[in-house]
């Protein structure tokens, strides 16, 4: 009987390692669960590890080619939903992966699914086969698959994952739509303004100089002409400066301090900050509730949620909640101590803890906040559209009025 190495967490989140004799990896997970441990990594037998090592090296070389197709979240959600349906219908896992791999249109994803099927055929579990592809299957996905394998409910876990991914896509799409529209309108306004100042206003400036013979221009017209001169003479330098600031900001955002500062600023923005925070809280609640309902213990679930919440400020608060829970504090009291979490979340988590229905309560919180995101997006769209149109009209209208004021004076002089 082969010997397997394992890494597992106990009920307090302490990491345990050791060796177990078992016929396969699935049985190792069953034995660890019987001991009250949650497996996070189970090693394959040495012969299979050697074979898989060569396969993974080749696979990593293939997938680092820059021009291959990326795997989108929507494609992963469809794959997860279809695999869960096939398993629930009684189809073996290996056969289901082979079927989905052949019908997948994305060549990269099709190749990944084929290699996952090959790894399973060599003796790996699904979670072990997915591990070499962290850019496609993140920690949330892997840990839920592990929990489903350990509990023998892989089809149920895949359905929960698919629902989670679909809900996340819906919320992300609505928030993106709310943010993209004003950015596009403002970009068009800036482009029109620059076009007028660079190409149109200078022609009028020459006309005014010829016809007014040095007569003073109206203050508004003079201000527009001055702005035109500044833009025409400094546009390349301003563009280079803006590009440099954009690059520097991007590099700064990649640092821990920059990510925390930027994400804190984002959730405090007027109008949009509250919308973004609601979306983050909805994702936090949905992720944690999905993990708990799939059998993942609270401490590993909090760590996974921290890494997938999408906001550095909230992630820092989740890490502090994890530390408090590890010391024995209730989840609700730990959340309440963090100012970033709203009172409704902490109150419902408290009820869920007391009733033993924490996962269900978290999913209800996610439903509530996703509904609030829908309402907030609709309200912002109704308010922002007329404001942006008014802003664009004011910008263009001011320039047009500034250019026509001297024309009126010229007509008066000619008559």
C-alpha cells in the first residue's frame, strides 16, 4: 500500500503534516477528515509524482506563450456548471472532463481540461490535477473542490461554485457598467475640448486679429484663447506627464501600501464609493457563505475570502477577523470590531452563529447587498446621465459663446 504525505489544518487552524498509508488520495482525505483534520495538500505516490512533474513542466512551457487565449471567468462558470450537471447525471468524472474538453472552443482552456483529465487518469484527484493552473483555478475554487472530494459531494460543490461565479459576474458587470459610462462621456468631452482648442479656436484667433485691429476682446473670449495657446504649446508635455503619472500610479498600486491606499480611497469616493463597498461586502458574504456550506472550516475559509475579496482594505480587515476568531472570539464580534463592515452584516452573522445557520445567513446577506447594488446602479445611471450631458453642453456651449461674442462686435463695427 503506497504512502502519502499530507498537510492539513485542525479545528483551530494549526497546520499538521505527516504520512499515511492508503490505497489512493481520496482515502487519505477520508482518513484525515475522520481525525478532525481538513486536508490542504496530499502528496501523490513517488512514481506518479515523477511522471506528473515532467508533464507539468511541459504544460507550464506551453501555457506561458503570450499569444494564446486567456480563460475568461464566464467560460470557467459555464465549465463548472456543465461538469456539475454531468456528475449529478451519473457520468464519471474522467469521462465528463473528456467530453467538456472536446467541446470547449477556447483552445487554451481545452488543452488545460485535457491535461487535467490526463492527470486524473494517472491517479490524481481533481483538486491535485487543477493545482498547476492557479491563474484559471484560484484558491477558492481549489479549496471548495477539496471539500467536495472529502465529503463525497463534488457535484453539489460544483453547482455552488457555478452559482457563485454567475452571481459574481452579474455584480461585477453592473458595477463596471456604472463606472464605464461616465468615464466614456468624460473622455469624449475632453477629446472634443482638446479638438476645439487645438484646431478650431486658433483659426478664429487669426480672424479676430485681422478684423478687430487690436481692439480688446471680451474677457470670456480672451480666456478661451489663452487656454488654446496653453493646450497647443504644452499638449505633448502634458500628455507625457499624464502618461508618466499613470505608469507611476500603476506601479505604486502594485505595492501593498499602494493597494491599501488606493482601495481605501476607492470605497470613499463620492457617489461610487458606497456602491463599490456594497459590491465588495456582497462578494465577501457570498464567498464565505459558499465555502462554509461546502464544508470548509471557518479559519481556512476566512483566509481564502481574504485573498479573493478584491479590495486590499477589506482584505486587511478580514485578516484581523481571522486572528480574532483563531483566538476564540465569535465571528460577529470580530467583524463588529472592524469599521469597514456594516452593522447589518454583523447583526445577521450574529444571528447565524447563534442559530447554527451561518452559511445560510451569509448567503442571505449577499442577496441583500447584490439587490442594493442593482438599485444603486439604476439610481446612479438615472442621475449621472443628465448631469454628464449638461456638463458636455456647458463645455461646448462656453467655447461657442466665447467665439461668437467678438463676431457680434465685428458686425457692430462694420455697420
